[in-house]
C-alpha cells in the first residue's frame, strides 16, 4: 500500500490545461478579481516587502501585485507538489488561484511556511466552498437519470473553516480564512465551460472518465441546469466562492492570545449581567 495523501487530481492534466489556458485569448476576469482581493488585503497591511515569492509564474493577475515586493521569485507547484529549493527565506508568499487542485494541501502549506522568515506573510486566493455547485448538481442529476450512478466530473472544493484549520496546522500565526462569493450569469452552459477552459479549470480529476459525455446525459444536464438555476430572463447562474487565506510566520512582536484565567475584568461586569454558575438554576 502506498502512503501519502490520496491522488484526487491528475497533476499532469492540470499542467496541460493551464498551458492551454495560457495560449487562449480569453477574459480571465476571476483571476483579476482574486488578485484585486489580495491587493486590498495588502493595502490594509500598509507594508512594502523586500523579497516576494509567487506560485503563479505566468499569471497575468500578478501585474496587479508586482509592486507589493521589491524583488520576486517566480515558481509553480511541481508535478510532485514539491516547491523549488531556495537558499534564502522570503517575507511575502502569494498565490492566485493555483492551490485548489493540490493533492497534499497541508504539505504544500507547510512548505510555504518554511519559505517565510519570521513575521513573513502568506496570502492566497483559491476556489472553494460552493464553487460550481450548480454545474455539479446538474451533472450528478443527469448521470443518475441516464446511467443510474455518479462519476467524478467537477473538482471538490474545500470549506473555508477547513482551510483556516489547515493554516493553523501548518504553523501559521494569526491565521484567517474568509470567503467572497461571485455569481456569474451565462447565456448557456457552453459559455461557462469556455470560461473554465480559459482559466485552466476543466476536469482534471484522477478518476475522471476517459469517455466523452453521452448525448442523452448532456441533454439531461442542460435541462436540469435550465430548470433549477435560471433567472427570469433565462440567464444561468454559476457560483464562484473565492477563499482568501492569510497567515504569518510566527514572531515575538505579534499579538499573542492571553493565557486562560489572566483576564482582569469579568465578562459579566462588562455586559452588566449576573454571572451564573454551572450548577445554578435560572430564576423564574
């Protein structure tokens, strides 16, 4: 039996999809939106970083972020999910929509943590939550209707709470995970698929079927989508949840949580209420 995390994603297929996406002349509007979200979080920090490290070598969204650090090292997560060996630590690591298809995300986050010098910052945007829930539900319903079962056709996405826990597990201080939802309206499902291809986000699951989708299943999926996820004008909704991760390499200067029992003021006094003991019954 082989060890390590399950191989949910085919990393070779992902590399091919993203290479194709780089050649396609399309509007990568969600990449721009994710990059803008990182820009806003960096502006709130109000700090210029010296040495930045980005996991998005050919990402046009980096144009929005390049002024965040004076010097940049560009890299990608390799097929073996090992980050390139570096000689010096960095004070900023960024990623724009490149981590949602990593098999060993805890391991990659741990590697990123090692890249940072004390008080260095990690910021990432990745798809998660209910991203593409409409497409997933429609394909599942169509496959059950036409084939009597379900096969993997849309990537699974991590929950925002789980991702916050992974930051803490990887050793980041002051971890924060928050989500922003964008609902895009399309004239048809093929337009949605075209946008996914432009972003390099088409099906790269290891267990995906090598056979093309049957016509009856495609028709059933389109019908389900139109019936359940169309607005009054006939436009189809597609949900994209972008989860933003923020974590710092630990440093003595950072705010530390108080030790249990060290508070000098009781919460009951602040709220102006009576403090009830665990064995005390409420009046009334």
